[in-house]
């Protein structure tokens, strides 16, 4: 469908040429020059197909903790179905009963999620949790509160699973405000319970609110409804909060385009970029939320598609990439489900600013805080292991310049979809 | 479709009863008592149908500025198509040319958007802009910058319309950073241009990013794609940023349920509340964005449906209602397109807290700032004209208690969809 729906440039000169300044004419001619470098789409597509084929064969070979002989030393949670989580809760309660009968009293065995128990595994390129746990006894002043909260959270989660519904952390908190006192307390114990039972928070049916959207060459079911993301207009489909109700992913895309911001997403959706270059376009509108991270991983794993990222050229853009790729530290026990390894940094990269002659006035000076964030990133393992990224980041810190994706609009509103991205794809210019 | 998809309560006792405290047993029995008050759904539906019929007949009678003999004294913008906006821009440029030829120099006539030029019209229940304008001359040191920016924005908007695409304010800014210097400057002039041309910002094809979602008994087209919102799973459909590409709204809903927060939205979507009580459920996930406001108004106007609002019981919840109903002050020139009059406050209302026996520990004390916000609201015209709202707000300020929608979860996770809302609808308990 929808070749009809690709908005193509008119033969008329680009938008910016209505301006009469010399500077903007120079910019235009540069933009036109780059436009001329573009090969026919079928040649670009052939190159993309190669990347796709690589991804299809490569990603079947995922390294796991057991490959590294770490499966006993480290702890990871997995997605589990309702019945199996219910059994796990019953098991945990039986263990407590046995402990009481054996005269050792009411006590839970809870894995430690402290920073000292976290480990970055380079081969996996993500943070995992070491297998250290502590006893949470009822008959102990320092743990009685947490033991009570743990019992209550287990019972609430059990009730949620029995009804086969999904709730938010906030809902859970309100079920016993008097006991929990503060949502941070029920939240923390919820993470403990997730570790204890060895299942993801989604498996507990406690979900985060979603803010991501998806559009493009993807068909999937959301709670039984078949969603065709090529027919979601410009607004796209809201990514469901309940990943376990998502199924039957199908796609003829060659890659996934991960976009940091919704403005760029809208440009791509309106221009139906996915009809010219078959892809799935996804954004979390800024800082990635859990639902979008789960959804991205699900797509990458099931469809075996390469993922290309389009983020701002600043430390924050790279930080967002790191959350998608390596996870956040406080959810390291769930890193295998939440992270998507091997995302390629397509742009906007610091080296693009000169390469694409982004005008000086569209670049922004980095603040001291930006510079510090950039230098901190250079110390991160996930950056260090990619030479290309190190070079780019060093250039950013040295030039002290940053730029948003939107800066490309200075060459015309559709420059992103008509020149920049096609040229990037043609040149396989990702790191 | 989808009766199969309504998640109904089990015969088993509700979730909270697994807890053993006396207090929660008392709460349960109260919740059960309210549940028993529920009449069969067909009786509730009959009552809803009456409200629906009222809305269908009533809203055909919309008061306009001309009814109040204010059409010359006040200025409002309307949605206009691409061709007509292009003509308006050409007209504005010709007016400048004529001014030059007449020896009066290069100058725009720009409506004032200052607070002193704003007027609250009680009959309309919204803020409008008086018709006062000033001259923005090129040959005047105090206006030369703004005149130049105005010319540039007009030319950029013209280019956008010629290509029939949509862009964001940020895109617009990046087209001439050197001139605009700061996005607030291009944004302000964009609003001026909107007023000058007498068309909405959407008509200029400059859109805001969307964050709202919709689910339920609504079918519409988004850029030509047919969207059936009963088949959007739990995630719902993202509300499109470009309202002018939305069309062909159809619905068999009896009302629109406007929800403040996404957690409540998720509960309603997962329980397929719209299958039990035919409705369209919409949320902007907090502070309403322009796209959601436009979409709500469009639904209300075209489908003539009553709108019921479910917000937190705090001043902020009511503030959100006010933005939907009366608009925000800085976009008063566009109030007729952005506002949805006659939204009913369904809940959660301060009086509900006692009526539904929301446990003390689920209520939150109001801060001094909350109290001040509540008192300020009592001075607002849009509150004063609704006695019921005044009483509720006075009660809130007096009891110094607030509560979130989520507080209803203390009676069980599905209490909102199974008891609270059905009972509210049955009792026609809205203000």
C-alpha cells in the first residue's frame, strides 16, 4: 500500500530559497550538492538489505550468563506467565511456612540490589546483579517493617495475577497506604519481589505508564487487536504498557529507526519515510520509559532487525542511547529484558555538524554541565568499547558544540527525510 | 465485537480481602455495600441515553461572538484550509506593498495580544481577544526587528503550506536561528501571524507535539488511514498532532470520558469500560496539550457528545479542567477552537471522599501552595458560575484534603471501573 502516501519534494526550489540572504543561498547550494550525491533508492535499499541479512544471521547468537559461566554467580529475571509467577509466590510463602515450622521464624530470603552487588559484564555490555541475598526476618527490629511490606506486596501481586489484570505502581501503593506510607517503599519492595521470584516486573503485571509511539512496517496484536502500524496515520500507535499482551509481531522492515524526539518522529511519519525505506520508527519522546524499552527489545529479538538511532548531538542524546543499550543501574536485575544490545549510532553525530555544514548559528554552545556529562560518558564502559563513539564524543567535548536533530531543518523542513537520512543510509554511515 | 473482551470481576472476593486487618474488612464491606446499589446496566444506559439526547439537541445552539454583537469588538481565529491561508498571506504582503507605494513605508498591522486586550466573556465562558492592533513598521527602531521576523515567519509558513507538510515551532525556529536568536521570539511572532491572518496555528501547519491517547467507541481517519479505536488494544491510539488531517469521525458512544491521568486511562482501557458503557476515553496524561484539546473539541462539536471529566480531587485537577474549558490566557485569540465548553465534573470530587469512604490514609494533606491554588480558583469566573463547583472547592479548601483518582484502588484495583464510575453514571452524579 501507500506509495501514494509518500510526500515527495516538489520540483519547485526548497523552502529556504524564498529568503534572499547570501548566507542562506550558500547553505542551499550545499544542501543541493548533498542531494545530488544521493543514488537511486534501489541502490540504497540493496545496501540496507545487506545490513538486514547480517542482523538476521548474527543476532541468533546471543551470549547469556551461562555461556560466561556466570549463571550461578549472577541473578537475572525472566518473563514468566501468570501461572508460573503464581506458583513462584506460593513457593515463597511455603518456604516461609517451612522456616517457621523448623523453628527459624518468619523470614524471606531477598536478593541484594545494592550498588556493591552490581556488575558490568563487558561481554554482555550491560549491568547485571550478583547473586548475594540477605535474610528479611519478621522477628528483627531492623527488618520487621520490610518483611511485612514484602508479605503485603506478595499478596497484592497474587490478587492482581488471579484477576489477570494489570495495575500501576501507584495503584499498588494505594492498596495499603497506611502500611507503605510512601510510594518509594512499595516500589522498592516490588523490585525486591521481582528479584526474589526471578521474574520481570511486567510478569508481576505491575506496569509503567507508556509514552512511546510506533509507526511503520510493523503488524502486531495488542490485547488481541491486530494493529497495522502502516495504517496509523501520522500520530502513530501508542506503545502498550502491558508488553505481555503484545504478540504476533510481523514485519517486512529492513531496520528499526529509533528516534529521540517526537518532532523528528512526526516529520518521518508525515513523510511516510517507512514507505521509501522499509523500517519501523519508534520514539519514547525523550528519556526512554520501561514500556518503550521492552517494546524495542521485543522487536529486535523477535524480528532480528538492526537498530539505528537518531538522537541529538549532545551528551544527553548518547545517555539516552546508553539507557536503551545497557539499562539503568537501579533495574540491573532486569537488564537482559530491558536492554537492546548493538544499537548503531546513525546520527546526529558531532562529526555530522561539519560534514553536513550545519550553520554555526544552529549549533549551541555546551554548558559546563554538558562538558562534564560528556567527560563522564567517556569514562563509561559502554562508550569505551566503541572506538568510533569515543572519537565522536572527544570531538564534542573539544569543539564544545552541540546540536539538536531539528538543526537540520535549517536546510529545509524535509531535509531530514529527503537528504540527510537517505545519504546516511546510502553511505552506511553508522557507528 | 468485543463483548468477549470485557474483563469482569470474578465471583471470588475482591483483592483487598486477602488482607486480614479489621480496618480493611470494614472498607471491603462498605465497597460491597456500594456495589449492591448498582442497578442493571440497561437502566444505567437508559439514563446515559437521556444525557446523550440532551447533548445532541443542546449543542446545536452555540453562542458566537456575533450573537453577542461582539464580532467587530473582538477578534477570533478560525480553522482555514491551505489555499485560503496562502491567499491571506498574499493579501498581507500586498497590503505592505500598497503601504510602500502610498509612501507610508513597509509596515504590518498586528493585533495586540496583551493582557489588557483580553476579555472574559461570561456568555461564552472563555477568554477572547479584543480587536485592537498596532502598526509594526520597518522604518522604526523599536519595531524593525519584529517587522523583519514577521516577514520571515510569513515566508516560512507560506513555504510549509506550499509543500502541504506540517512542522513544529522548533523546526520553524531552526530555519533562521540567526534572525530569531531565541525560539520564544519566533513563537511569539507565530502567534501574531495567526491573529493577523485570522486563522488557527493548526491552519498554519505549525503543530505541537502530541502526548494524548484515545480509546473506545470512535472511528476516524488520520491522514487517510481509518482508525477504529475499539481495536487499539490497551495502549490506545496516539492523538495525531495534525488535527487538519483528522476526519470522518463516527461514533456510537453516549459520552466522552475525559481522564486526567494515564494510570486511570489504562485501567479503563484494559477493562474495556467502553464496551459496558459506550464511550470514548481520552487523556492528555496530565496538563492538556494543544493536540488533545483540539481533538476533544473536534469530537464534542462533530459528534455532539456530552463530556464527563475524571480528575484528581485537588486544585490541579480543576485547573486542568479549566484549560480544557476556557483555554489558557496566552492563546486567548484561539479560544474558540481550543476550548470545549460544558464539561461536567464527574469526579473525583471532594464530596466523594466521604461519600465513598476513601480511607483517611489515602487522602493527602494539602500544602499551603495547594490551599492558595484552591482559593485562587474560587476567584475565577469559570468556577463562580457553577454553584456546585464552588461548594466542592470550598469543601476542599476547608477540609484541606486532596486525593488522587488512584486512591480508589484502596477498595480493589478494579473498583474504579466496576463500582465507582457505574454508580456515578447511574446516579447522574456530575456537576
